[in-house]
């Protein structure tokens, strides 16, 4: 089989991508995160790869990973799915080239460089208008409550680091046939698991009388933005809200863009919702589109935002929160500030404006901050909100785009990591599900089925436990790109003039 022999190195890369992709699916295969990088370690140990082969490896990894774990993106936009494969190809080509360089120039640092460069890529995906931090290896641990407790020390990046180190220890033990790497691995897992068990049993929760409801109307995507269904949709919200109204439920959460109108600027719908809040004696926290007119270089310009706010039972409405992190191409075309002419391109994107503030709201003596849709994927957003002295977090989203795919599961489970990182209860209201409530320990208190028309009510739990990550260690994450930069520069300086590519 000469073709297989010739591309044996790429098969290793593809196997690694496949294993890590499977670890992200809702099939309880997260344990593959402990071994999924081992084929990739074999790949770098085979030889010093040429730039062309590294690019092919980047394409192979991106393609297999995206088709395995992120195939649901094609349900939203086929062009976006092709785009993410292209983008990931460039990311992994750069990653593999950096690892390959240090691996063969400083072989004693090969495991350290592999870990640092891998975590640097995960970290950097939080920035720029193309940010999409969806592929962090740490998310494969979503089923393992004890193991994710360490996130309150170092966030998702500590979990990813521990998984990468575990892969390196297994690989090194296999290659050297020595016991020490396996002893180190067992010790690491023992301490890691032990810390998790300790935190689960030591964190004391205070259960309050405050009960908060989540609304899941399950309005199909083709009806959500169709004004012909507006009254029907509003009737469903009204009915579900009335069902949870009682003397102990203080607030009901409606999902992202619950109605396709700027309800704060439309007196009729504004009054309808305010009257509903008053008659049910509950506050309503709702997501909706919003607009405002601003002066841009002497010209009045109308700007549109993906927004949310709190409507009180007395009819007053708090200052709206404007979504800070927009889905590239889906909610906004990239580079609009640099190239305004791109606004003329229409691929179905909304072209919202970026919000800049992290609002906090107070109701019945408790404070919360909102996250809209995939803002839950960004630890930075939760960190900024954490500084508002929160009691809990609300995440509203519309995952109808994803239908019954793995995307709904992946998106929902990210809330579990943010809850542990911040030690705050999270209420997630999703239009078609999965709606979910997660306590500060990361336990799922209640969740809905996909496309179920329902509401759930869950009491608020708080804790005095402090997030070490958000309080003290958050900026240590920046050591990854700093370390990667230092190793890369040192390797380029020492790099031999001619590298063997046998």
C-alpha cells in the first residue's frame, strides 16, 4: 500500500482530529481527550516535516475535526462551515509549524513546547473579529463533574493543560518504556480528581426562596422572524409566563430575540409586555433587537443591537445590555470599520453593532449579569461580569439554527464550565433548548428536551466560595502566548540553516 505508507504521517494527524472530535459529541466519549493527542505526538516524532507537509497536516486536522465535531455549522451556513475549515487550516498550520520547529531545535523542550503552543492557540481564539473558541480540548470533560472543579483555579485553560500533559505523559511512558511517566500520570489524576471531590463536598450552597423561571417557547426558526406569526408567538409567551406565575416565582426569562421587534421603541409591544409583568407580578428578563440614533461625523445614523433588559412589574425597564461578542459572519460581517463597503455584501448576516459594557441588574436584592448566545464561550466576558459582585448569571440564546445537532449540546455544556469558573448559578433560556440551570458546583439542576414547549422553575443557590481563577489567577493565562513567543524566537535564532526532511 504505497499510498498509505507515503501518507502515514497525515493519517496520524487525522486520527488525532477524529478522536478529539468524538470527545466533543454528546456520546459520553470525553475520556478520549486523555489520548486524542497521542497520534499527533507520534507525528512530530516521525521526522522534521517540510512546510508543505505541515500545511497538508493543518488541512487534514481541520477538515476531520470540523466534519466530526462541528458539522452542525453547515446547518446554519454552508459557506460559514467551509470558512471555518479554511480558518482552522491556517490556525493548525501555524501551530504545527511552531511545534515542529521547537520540537527539533530544542528536543528537550518538545513536550513543554507542545503544551504551550497548543494552549496559546486555544487562548488566541478569543480575540479578533474571527474569534470562535469552540475547540478547546478541556470542553471534552463536560461529563466529569469532579474533574471540572479545577476550573475555579485556572479556568478552561487549566483543564486543557492537564489533558495535554496527560497525553504527553502517556506517550513518553510508551516511548521510553519507563514507569516514571505513568507514576506521574497517576499522581496527577489522583490530585486532580481529589481536588474535585474536595470542592464538591466542601462548597456550601445557600438555597434561597427566590425562584426564577425559564421560558422555552420552541418557536421554529422560519416562524421566529416572520411577522405573520408575531401574534401567535406572543400568545405562546403570554401563556407560558402565566403558567409559572405564582407568589414564589419572582422572574421569568425569555430567550434571545424573543420577538423580532425593538420592544423598547415600540409603545404597543412595550406596554403589552409591561402589563404582563404587572399582572403576573413577575419581572421579565427578555432578549430583543434594539436600535438607537447616534451622530456619526455630523450625520444621524441608526445603529442596531442584539439586546436584552429587565422589565419590572411596575412597568419600568432597565438600561438595555448590548451584546459584546458577535458571531462572525452570522451577526456581523467582519472588518466593517476598516472596509465600510463590506456592508453592501449580504450573506444573511444581521450586521449588529458591538456593545461595550457588561451590565448588571438587581432585582429582589440579588444581582445578575446577562450573556447572549455564544458569549458564554468567552471566559473574559464572565470575568468582566464577575467583578460586578454577582449572585448569578443569565444566558439567553436561540439555538434553533442547530436543530437536533451536537451544536446544541456543546453550546449548553459550556455553561457548566463558566458556572464552576465563577462559582455562580447559571440560568440558560434557549428558544428551542437545551434550556438548563446549573448550580455553582456545576451540577445540572434541571434541563429541558430539545424543541419541548415548556417552562422550568428553579430556586436560586448562592455560595460564599470564591473563584480563585477570576479573583487572582485570570491573567496568568497570558503566560501561554508569552512563553510561546519566547520559545519561537529562541528556536528561530538557533535554527539550523538546513533541516533534514527525510
